[in-house]
C-alpha cells in the first residue's frame, strides 16, 4: 500500500470513529412498549386509581339501577362483611352484614347521629332455605328454594307464600300470594342486562352485573319492608339464586 492510500484509510477511519462517538451521546427513542411499561410501573390505571381513591377493597359488587338510571341498590362483598347501599322507594340507608356464627348473618344500620348500630334483621341459613328473624328470634320471613321456585312467606309452613318461578334459563315470573303474576325478571343477551319489570312492563330494577337470577324479583313483594326485601335479595344472591 503506498503512502497516499495509507493516509486516505487513516482519514476515513477517524471520521467513522467520530461519528460513532457522537451517536453514543445522543438519547435514543424508547423501544416499542417501553413507554407504556414505564407508565404502568409508576402510575396506576384510571380504574385502579379510582378504586384506591375510594378506599374500597371489596371482592365483589352487584349494582341495581332504578328506571331513572340512579343507583337503587349496591351490594358489596368484603372479606369480613357485606355493605349494602339503598336509595330506593324514598328510603336511603346503609346496611352492614357480618357473620358472627356459622350460617348466620346480622344486618345492622347506623341510626342518625348515633354510634350504636340498630339491627335490621338476622339471617339463619340452611342448604335450601333461610329464615329472617328479629332480635328476639321471632320469625319475620321464611324463604324456601325448591324445584325452580323461590317461595317467601311469613310463617314456618309456607302458607300464603309469594313465589318466584323459573320459566326458562333467562326468565322468572313473580307471583303474589293469590297466584297472580305481578312481574318478571328477565336477562337480555343483546345488551347484557337483567331487568325486573312489573305487570305493566315498567322497569323497576336493572343490573349489568348478573345474568340468570331470580333474586332481584323480590323487590316486587312490596308487602315486605324494603330493607327486608334487600336482605332477602342479598342472601339469595349469596346462595347463587
């Protein structure tokens, strides 16, 4: 190699070295997906943030809306208790349920301005039925589940009971003590909503958290106090009805 060629080669080598050094000093764009990973590591998703802000750690939530779109009944299951928010039929209340003994749940609410909670009802669970009793163990309501029917009565023998009867996988009829149909509960696959309607086809409760369930139909049994109806709904859902 002559002297001129050596000098030319050396000059090219110096230029390449300079370019490489300059390139190492520049900031590089993040690799695909790197930016989202960094955001995820340092910042919670909007849903997670909202949950953290609310301070909730429930394991399950079931929400029923009224016909006007407002939250009528919200049931939240926690590790050691249930919380039920009611805003329906002119009643606003918050119930908390705890299991102090096996197969027994006590539902209580705070009286206005009082620290002590008032017991609304106690539930005694059995495999295919449950009772709702007051603080003195007096029977208030008995609920039986058998042969695709849920029967609700105010006595041990089930006389004059109201009934939620399964008609198909997606629909149950609601009948009063005389046997007259007063409404139905139906799941609509097209929009994913479970609706309780009265005999005039008016929507009473709507949920997107459930599919096949007859439980919310108890809301139509208006001879039962609202808080007791909500307790019955909560317990039927606990039993998978």
